[in-house]
C-alpha cells in the first residue's frame, strides 16, 4: 500500500460535523465509498462507537437499541442495503423509534453495473412504503443543510428519516485498470 | 434427537432473571418473550413481537449505550439464526456487558414446530466461537446456570450461552404488544427523559 492521503470532499466532512455536533454516539455501517470519510472519522473518534455490520437490517435494530439506552445512533448504507432492511423497519414503526439513515445511491447516474439498477430505482419507494420520510441531497453545497434538517427531524421530532445522497455527488465510478 | 439433557425453559429463565436483578433484557419474538414475561414483568425488559433477527443487534446497541449495566438478550434458535451475522458484529465490538442466551429447542415453535438448523446439523456454540465470541458454552448443569448469572452480573466480557430446552409449549404468557409503551417504560426506568 502506497496511498497518498487525499482530503475528503467537503460535503462528506460536513456530514460528520452534523453527526458529531448532534451528539451521535454510535455509527453503524455497511461501507460505501461515499461514507468513507464519516466511517474513518467515527473510527478515529473516542466518543463514537463505530459498528461494522454484516447486513444493514442489523443496523436498524442496533440504532433502536441505542435509543432505548439513551444514545443517538445513525445507520450508513448503500441503496442496495435498503432492500435488506424492509421487515426490520417494522420495529421503527411498531415502537415509534426515531431513526436516521444516510443512503448513498447507486443505479441512478452514470451507472456501469446493471445489477445496481433494480434496487437503486426502488430505494425511495421502499423507504416510503415502510413509513420513512425521504430527503435527497444532489449537490455538494446542499448536503450539510439537508442532512442537518433530516437529523433534527429524527432526533428532535422523533421521526424516521432517510437522506439519499445522490450518485452524482460521488461521481462516476472508474472501472478500467488504466 | 441428540442425547443432550434438556431443560425446562420457564424454570431456567425465571432462575436466571432472579439472579440478575439489574440486567437490561431484550427478548426475541415468540416463546422467549413469553418466558421472560412469565418470570415477572419488569420495566427493564424489552419484548420484541416481530423484527425477527433483531434481538441480538438491538442488544448490542443497548449494551454500547449502557456500558455500566449488564445487558442480556434472551431469544430462540430460529430468531437468532435469522440474524446470525450479528454475532460477528457483536464479536467485532466485544462489549463486556453483553450476554446472548439462546433457548434452543431445535424447532420453530411459533409456526408448528418445524425443525430448525440447530437440530439439522448447526452447532450454535461453534458458530459463536467461529465468529469470535470466545466465551461460548452450553448451560446444562445447575453449576453452569449459576456461572451464566455470575458472568452476566460481572460484565467481564461478551458471553454466548446455549440452553437446550424441551420442544414443548408452556402456557402462553403474553407480554404487552404496545411497542411505544414498553419502550418508554424502559427508558423511564433508566432515568431518560422524553425528547
């Protein structure tokens, strides 16, 4: 490994700032490139427990357990992971847990991999069917405001909120080994 | 069936909870919830009525949030198997205050007693150890039951306990299904305020 550290995009730094200043104590995730700065920052922060999941629905239960114990926790996942969560979302509604998730999108912008299409295109609908309010950030300069707005709705009003981070934020994935 | 000596589920759970009065308890759906409720309703119990596979990861989130209190997940083999990867997630964190107790009758008790993987070849203690929970054992003797309670109260490391129970159906004892009520009662018992 001989990688030169590249500064994280400002919008990713803005997301971690919202979570940190909002008192988040647990960050559960299935990784995605768009979440890499927040995950690195969570691992480096002694006041935040980073929890890597084997599948995203674990995170739905985990953040509910954290709330039961008095902590704010958030779930980071890719759009494909939303499909894995569907029945576990019942927990949020049945017990009225606050919920905040950040979802990096695939299958919607300059997508190279057709296997990402079906779930990516269904992601917003699936979330809404399960009673989760959906916000979307598509431009780097709006990420901080929209993430902050969703975060407050979750933890100040007790809502269930997903913020979709558009694939255009992350940009084209390079597949060739040039 | 294997020749293992099986335990009465209600008696096991009642004695375990009597010996761990400070524990925060999450139950899996179905019979495990009935067993915990039958042992005496407590404000510090959280009963799942759905979200199958969610008991163990919910216990992890709670254990991380409340490191000074023992957290016990009491669930069945079917519920645990649906979220079996969460044992890897728990092992990666190794919360000292989390114990997973699986009441294993080798069957899906709520749906007609179909055989589950744990009576079709899966060794759950080996699975837990393989995922990285080093302290994983079968509680069969009265001594090992005492040991389970002692470990819960000691909060000295993540523990996985498999209890072979009889595949019977004790009388139903139904805990509240009102999720917000149980959640708010639990949080109030911890001194947490409404948002």
